[in-house]
C-alpha cells in the first residue's frame, strides 16, 4: 500500500492544482532578430481564424499587417482542399503555390500551413500544425480521454467510463490510444481504445497499479509501470499486453517510461528526487542523467532531435519545463512562467512542444517554443484539458 501511495504522488501532478494566474498558458516574449514577419490570410472567416491561430503559436513567426517578409494566403479550393500561395517581400516574388487535400477543409488548411512553414522558415523546420492530440478533459465533470486536432477542432470524447482516466498515449500509426483508468476494478488498470470503432479493451490488469503505458516507435512493444510484485517497476510487453517481462529491480518508485527514437533505450523517472535514468530496452543497469535539478520527471524523448529529452523540473515553488541535451550533459529550463508547466510532449519540428499549464483553478494545454520561452494556449479554459499526447500523421 505504501508503494501504491508513492506512485500516486507522481499521478497527482496531473490532477493537483498549484498556483494562481489569470492568463494561464500564455507567455509573450520580446520578438528577436530570428523571427520572420509574415502576413497571413485565408478566404473564409473560419479558415482565416485558424490560420492566424496557427502562425501565432509558432515561435519562428511574427504576424504583421505590413512590412512582411512573406505573404501567405490560403484559399479554399474545394470542400476538402485548400490552396496556399506564398510570395516574398514587397516585390511579391512567388515562392510556392500548392493545393493540399485533407479530411476536411480545416485539416487541409493545417496541411497547407505546414507546407508554408517548410517553404519559409529558413531553418528546414518541419511543420507541426497537422499534429493530433489525445488528452484528458473534464467537460463532463469526469476525467475522460478525448482526441482533437492541435487547435482543438473536431474534438471527440472517446471514453465514457465515468472514472478517473490518466496518461493517454498514441500508437505509432494513430489507430489506438493506451490509457490508465480506475474503471471497473477501482484500481489503476491499462486500457486500449480503438479509434476506428471506439471499442475499449483491457490491455493489462495485474494486481496492484498498472500505469504509464507507452508504445515503442515500431508499435511492437509497450513499456509500462507495474506494482504486482511490490515496488513500481518497469516492464515491457508485446503490442497485445502479453509476454510481459520485468526490466528493473530496486526498492524505489519508477514512473513515466519513454522510448528513444530508435527503440533501443528507455528513459524514465526514479526516486530519490525523482531523477531521470536511461537504460537499454533489453535490460541492464540504469544510468542517471545529470539534469542539474533536484526534481526531474515526465520525460519525453524527441524523435526529431534524438539528443534532447523534455521533462518537468521543479524550480523554486513551481514546476517548469526543461530540456536535457545529451551533447551538453545537462538540462536547461525552457519555460519561465508564473504558473506550473508539466507533462511535455514534443511536436514534429523538435523545437516546439505541447504541455499542461496549470494554476490552482484551471489546467489548459499550451504550445511552448523551447527556443524563446513563448507559450500559447490552445485549449478552451472550460475544457480542463491536461496530459496532452502528440501524434503526427
């Protein structure tokens, strides 16, 4: 029971409020010389609002009415098609003209916006606007799993368990989501939702606590934390929750396992502290990462920049987001907000991430630019959104 309560301390980060702040999830920063001024417009009010929202959330760009480096125009070409026209400077030199097809006009606009980023960023950045989110929301008064696009369009509630749900994580192909829920047994079990049929199945339900499930990059394995043998330990199963094998053995709490981009290693948090540790997915002795902070948890390993791991650290009385850089052998705080920042999840460009911004009354999901510290709220305040997990098509 003692170990169960200790494990729930880490879970409580996601559900326990912290400090009060009016503009939760928003941090504005000074525009620097590396920011590109762009004029952005679209042919319908709905698409125009979405286009402005997207580029406002990107730390590489500054929205301007005039004096722009690029003019980016989106035109709805068909029910599910959007054309993007990009010109450069006052001479309006054509840079690109392309028509993108999506599932909806909204999705097509986001695809076209990703093309615009690739054509104009000058850094070879991959666009991240077409990312999808799995997250926990409280619109019904209960913590349920939802999925939506990055800007909370077409949001769908995918569980109706009426029980505490935690930690949704995508399968690599975007077809399924794993999550922890107190549904049925009243204890934490791991469930899987098929996003085609919305059918829920039990993934693992061992004695004790089952949590932190996360697919490997190949989708053939799942890492998780189980307490069936007493102490919370790291286990790996196949994609069906079978062939479960134990990978750690020590009398301290482990949490939040995450795979390296090539699937050969795992990073996770472990007491005391906790601190971040890396180990081979095949097993062996964990190696501590020296972050420079007394508390480091909730790691997320960047697939775009394999030398970087985002994590939650404690700085003074608040939680903030930091990035551990293998080349430097330390972590640097990348948020500096007057509210808590927790639960980071990398976006496709390896520069931005989604995280939970939290005060004593509210939690929202925001996009953080790790280079500038700029934070932009993306979820409605009344959604109570938290624990965002990113999937990129």
